[in-house]
C-alpha cells in the first residue's frame, strides 16, 4: 500500500463536476492499493499517517500530528501510484489491485481511519474521474510505502 500525503490548509474533491467532499486544515491522502496488500498494510500505513509529526507547534516547529491538531483527512484512491514506467512511455498499472481486491481494502482503510481519528473521514469516489483542489501548506508532501518502510 502506498500513500502520498500532503499537508493542506484546505482541499476539496469533485467528480463529474459535482462537489463530493472538502476539508479544512489536515491531510490529503492519495492512496494506492496493490494486489499483495492486507489489513496489516492498512494498520501500519494508517498509524504512520495519523501520527506523523508534520504540523507546526506554537514554536513553528513540525512537532504535531494530524491527531494532535484535530485536523481532517481527505482520502482519495489513486491506482496510478503503482505505475510501472521502465519500458516505453505508456505506464503500466498491472501492479495496482483490481476492484475486487482494492474496494474492500479501501473501505477498510476508511473505516479504520474514522475509528482512529474519532470523527468522519472525507473521501473521494472509488474509481471515479476526480479533480482535487488543494492548498498545500508548507509545502509538505511525503511518500509512504508499506512494503518499503525504509523510504
């Protein structure tokens, strides 16, 4: 499981020119799921995301997590995070999980995130063509991969 997280002051996701969800200060999580992912990947990745100290404290040092900030999460599925680009100019997405694997894991990620955050977690529409507008705060953008914990 792979995530790109962006610290934002605000963000919104639309699909089919219709507003779907928006957040204030918090994290946009672009979430990619691969065929080999399990509940253990969800637990590890979610723990990293919500506890990562990337929000400023009163001294303007990055010492607070999204939990400590009482910030929000906007989670958007993104199969392109598993693009293979080695050959040619057209990426291959064969490493991304198919719907029958990805949808239950995505929904499990959202449910666990709601539980950990203690409040609703905003999200996009799985498999939809979406547009994301955000104001990246910092900017702070971090890549996390549950299969490559050394990144």
